[in-house]
C-alpha cells in the first residue's frame, strides 16, 4: 500500500503506550482507538487527542478507513480478533502470545496467507536494546560459533486480570523463546530459525485455587528445544505464581569466543565473558548501546534514549528495553512492503507453539513433543 498507514489500537491498557509512537511516526496516522468501556475510551482519546473511537471491535473492523489494527486485548481474545481482522482485509499487529492453542496458530497462519495482509506478533524482547546488542555481536562474528542459548522469564502475576490466575507458564513463553530463535535468523534474507521439538519438565506446585483455572499444577516449567537444521539446543525457564524471584526477562548466548549474559538483578549491566583471558579478566560488565539510530528521527526518543523530565509524557512508550518504537517501525515498514514483518505469521506461530507444546510435554511427564511446522 502507499501513503500513511491508518492505524487503530484495540485494548488501551498496555496498548495506550503505543499511541504517541504512531502519532509521531512519519508513515502512520493514529486514526482510531477501541475498548469496551466508553468512559475509559473517552478518557484515553481525550488524553492523546484521538477523535475516532469505538466501543465495539466488530464496528471498528467495518470502518474502511482502518488499514491496520494493533491488538492489545486480553490473551484469550488475541486469536479470534486477529483472524477477524485479517478476514476483514486489515493488516494485524498483535501483542504476545499469538494464541493459546496449535489450532489458533494454524488458523492465523492460514488467514494471513489467504488475505495477503501483514501479520506480526509484537514480541518486545527481540527489539530490546540487550537483544539487539547480542544480535549485533553475533552478526559481526564477535561471539564466534553459538554453542548454547538460554532464556528465562520470571514474573509474579498475583493480582493481574482474570485470564492470568493459574495460566500455564509456558503458554506465555515468547519472551524467553523468541531471542533464542531470532538470533539465528536473518529476516532480510528470508531465513527464520524454527524450533522442531521440545522436552519440558514441570517443577513444584502452585496453590489449589490457582490450579483449578487451567488444571496446570507447576510453579516452574523448564524446557529444552531443538532448532531445525542446527546443532544448537536452547533452554527456557518460566514461572508466574508462588515463586520468589524479582521480575526477570533474560537471555544468555554461549559463544565459542565470547558469551553474553543479560540479567541477574534488575538494573545491573549485562556481562560479557571473553575466552582466552586470565581467569579474573574473563567476565566484564558492559554498557549496552542504544539502537535509536535505526529509527526515524521523530520516534527515536521512545527508546528511552532521552532522559529529560520535561519529555516524560512523550516517553510513555519507552518500556521493555526501548523496544516499542522498533516494533511500530518494523510493523509499518512491513505493511508498506519495505521490509518483512519480523516475526511474520509462521515465525510467530513457531515461537508461540514452543510454549504450547512445552506445556503439553510437562503434563505428559517430560515426553518429547514435535512442534507442527505450519
Ligand atoms: N512485553 C509485552 O509484550 C507485554 C507487556 C504487557 C502486556 N502485554 C499483553 O498485552 C495484552 C494487554 O495487557 P494489559 O495488561 O493491558 O491487559 P488488560 O486486561 O489490563 O487490558 C486489556 C484491554 O483490552 C480491552 N478489551 C478487552 N476486550 C476487548 C474487546 N473485545 N474489544 C476491545 N477492547 C477490549 C480492555 O478494555 C482493556 O483496555 C495482554 O495480552 C498481555 O499479554 C504484553
């Protein structure tokens, strides 16, 4: 398509963080917002100056002025809203996860193919400055050969909205799965590293009032998965309830020359381990650079690069490692046909299904589960 992409944002909790970024992107028109509660919808529209407002998602999809929807609704709605939008001829950006079953992932991949529209899962980690730093080191040959990958995402979700209590940890695993596969991918050359099978063990037990929601008993799920056409194995760990751990979204790459370890404690700089140095010189902390230079000038500030208190209201979208403006930019460029969506629909499905199949494996006592190739 040509001209500015007219975007509608659906779900205005987390979703509201993206409004000012679209408003300041040169190729977007922040056209409409949607949530069911009219008072909250109006409060958000007034705050950001968005005139077109919908309380009904179905009505929004009938609006011919909407080119693209960016879905930030509760997890159980992601798949059906994505499929409805693709069938209505809209481009779709959807927050993680793509869906909660293999069937949902399959239907989105099919709807995307049939519609010819863009689908992109808005995975924040693969646009965070820490991931972009590790990817850059790997692509420039600094890490050497990748020997092992490890992701972990630990979060205490007590008190979060109704769909969270008792959610199987691996159903929300894309934050730790995605960097392990993305680092071995090259979307510009059409190369996506995909997982082919997974083995997962469940450990510990959450309280009975949590278990009853999804019949998922484990406090921690820990999986290893094989990567198609590669000898590298990745390991991922997830927890959501009844586990003492500060929030951690982390990613480690073990290389033959240099290894990268992201995070132990919030706020600490990552560590590089250099092979061949005297033992005490092997690890060193690094300041991760900002990758705002890859973005149009108007949205660079949303990576969090500018720490000016007077700009705070504009910096609302600077969370998750500065990833939000990168996600918006990549999605818009994909809609405009200037670069591939990353992750596209089949890749999003693979990243999501690692977790779905991992939970299945854990429930079967750790048997290997093949991941369907869509
Ligand atoms: N790092 C990340 O990628 C990241 C971070 C935070 C949240 N998320 C995802 O974003 C989503 C939203 O998170 P949240 O914390 O804002 O959730 P939330 O439940 O607080 O908010 C959901 C929003 O969707 C709206 N909504 C619900 N059903 C709707 C419908 N049928 N039509 C239109 N609007 C509808 C609600 O009114 C609300 O504004 C979740 O799926 C979560 O997984 C991702």
